[in-house]
C-alpha cells in the first residue's frame, strides 16, 4: 500500500492550537494546487483494564490503544506501546472486548478533516477532537506518497516534500510548525514494506506527543 507520514502541529511556547491555524493550513494546501477530494476520519481510543482484583494490576498493560482507519473499515488496530506490540484484528473485536469486559473505553479522539490530491501525493489535513465534542486538541496532517510502499526508497522524496511544505506554512508566520516523528517500526516487528499497521503506530506516537504538549 502507499506509504504515508503523519505530522502534527507543534505550537510555539506560550501558544495553543486554534481553528484559525487549521483554516490557514488548509489554505496552504490549496495554495500549492491541492485539489479537495472529500472528508477523512480516523478514531483513536484509550482503553483501561477492568480490574476485579487489584493484585493483578501489573499483569494488564495500562497503555492500550485501539485505532480505526477510514481506508480499512473492516479492521481494528490494537497497540500496546510499552511492549511495542501492534495487532491487526477484525473490527468485530470491539464487540468482543465489550462483552468480555476486560477493557473499557476511557476516551476516544477523532482525527478528521479534508483530503487533497496533489500530483503523486495525497494530503489529509484535520483536527483532533474528543468524540462528542468540538474542543480542539491538536492538528495533524497525513502525507501519502502513492507510487512507493518502501520506507527506505521513499525517504528522500518525502523529506524533500515536507521541506517544501514547511516553507509554504512558514510564509504565513503561524505560531508553530509541523513535526514528523519517525517511529522505530522494527521495534514493532514491522518491515520496510508499508502497511496499515505502520499507520497505526504513527497515530499512537503522535497521540503521545499531543498529550505531552498539553501537559507542558
């Protein structure tokens, strides 16, 4: 499948994200001839263990995430970041988990916005908001390069594209910049050939960064 990088907005010290920044970022995509194609959405859910016996708390991972991606509607991705585990499951696992009552959903966040076509690239720009709320928690951008699925072979062209993108955004003098975190996919047992599991790992990494930004 096509390779993608997930970037997140890092506000300058003393500033926060707001809807005006999101609007201007979307205008940046259109200024470099991005053609709007429709909406996109991904959902990330934090789960907490339902412990009947507190003595076994150490046996249950605390950092357990579930991710649903629009391009894989029949799949659900489970990540335990502490043990570097990522698993692709059928979407019905959410019903099974609910019936087993081993884990309970603590909070869900939607990543949602618009998708743009730009030559061989597909860009998705959107906001991070809690489910059933419009309280803006962050801004993210997916950069997908359609012709290549190799992480190594695509690195140079992705870096060059992101450099051009950063320059476009900086011309607007916005109070922050986009950051790309390059997770160590090998730690999760993932190969150079890109899959949706790579995407799930990126979402988990970005979520950790967004939480750290809010805390700071």
